[in-house]
């Protein structure tokens, strides 16, 4: 076996089937690679769906974690079950192109030593003009290293200890793996020929509010790699978030003290910064009524949630507060 493809999933059989179908059509000898699907917890429906796949393609194995632990733990279970020379990773909502595996394998053959990692090219199709959510997802195209489109040798994964299972959501676990590879001086080779398409799924109204919870894991990444975090993730503090929060607190204080000058000046400051934040998010995005109203409402909430989860993450992981 030359390559094992590890695909974490959980109760999304239709998305998974689209991904597996693309993997079964690779320009790679089907007896020389396998697909290891790992469910993040018990998932009988997905297991039954895979059991009905045609048997004339590559081997498709199904593994399951005993309880939900997150995609990092699922990927660890998958690569540790592999006996291949190279382990490739993608996600169940991705569509690898036909030369995806061939690109990684050819790069592997050109790379000396048995410890190496490879990162492919990711394409995120979005509407024109896009929504704020679509534009945020499209940043995956610019990411240096993501587990939706990468490969590692088993020796490299062993050396860095795989993925950190403290990252229990799909957020920052790939940056953590990248940083571990970097400090271990394991080369990360760019492979533009290995292309994965990452369609943007339809999101619920106000999805950006829910997504703020991922910020908890920024604290864990910052605790482990403060210098690399500042260099690669966020170099400066979100000053406008703090300004919005302080002006709102000052407004409430003015109301409580019946200091109407303080109250009105603080409210005007809060409103101006919030409007500026909303307009900035709307720049070069959709201007439909639904999207504009969503941006206005969520822009009032996001600063408070972002700082809350920043503090919560620092407490949870005993991390210094991110500047």
C-alpha cells in the first residue's frame, strides 16, 4: 500500500459519499491506496452507507471513535491504523481532483528522507458578490497548511506525536500540526498539483455568532506557540472590539449614574464604531437586505463574544491572554 487517505466524518453520509466517490476516481492504481473513513463517535448510518459501496474500487475501511472527541482525534485514529508509506488527509465536505494523490506521491518520491509533509492547493468556489461567511471560508485558499488538503509520512507524524487531541473542534488543529512540523525541522513541501475543491455549504442566518466559539482554541494555540501565533495567525489585538465593549460599558455606567453626557457620548461612540465594523464586513460582499441585516446584528454581538471566548479559552487552557 502506497497511500492511506484519512477522512474524518460524523453523521454526514451524503457529503462523505461525494468525497469518497472523488477519491475512488483518482488517477492512481486502486490496489495501491486505501480510504480510511473515521467517524468522530458512533455513527451506524454512515457505516451502513459505506457497506453498500461497490467493491471494485480501492479498499474503504470504516473506523469509529467510542465517543465524540473531535476531528483531530479521528485523524489520529486513522493514520495510526495505516500501514502505507504516505498518509493523505482531506475532509468529508471536500472534493479532491483526479490527480490529487498522484501529485502528493510524486512529491514524496522527490523528497529525500522519511520525514516530510506536503500541502496542496485548495479552491473555494464562492458567489459573486460573496456573503461574509463565504469570504471567510475562502481564506482556506490562502492558508499555508490545512488538514483538508495535506499529506505526511508516518515517520513525520510519529515524531511530532500526531495531532493534538485537545483541539476538540475543527479549528487551529491544523495550524498546531504545522507548527510542530516546523519546529521539528520537518520540511513542508508545496504541491500545487494536488488540488481539492472545498464547496461552501449553505449556512444558517447568523452563523458568524456561532463560529465565535472556535476562538477558545486560539488560546490553546497561543499557549503552545506564542511567537508563531503572532507571526502566522494574528499580529495585533482587535482594538475595535475592545473599543466597542468599553463604550457600551461606559454607556451603561452613564445610565446607572444618571450622567447623561457620559451616556450619550458613549452610545454615540459605540454606534459609530459598530457601524464602521459593519460597513467593513460588507465591503465587496452581498448587499441583499437579508445579508446587510445579518451583518448589522452580528456586528453588535461578535465583539462581546470574541473577547468572552478569548478570556474563557485563556482560563480553560491556563494560557496567557492573547494580546
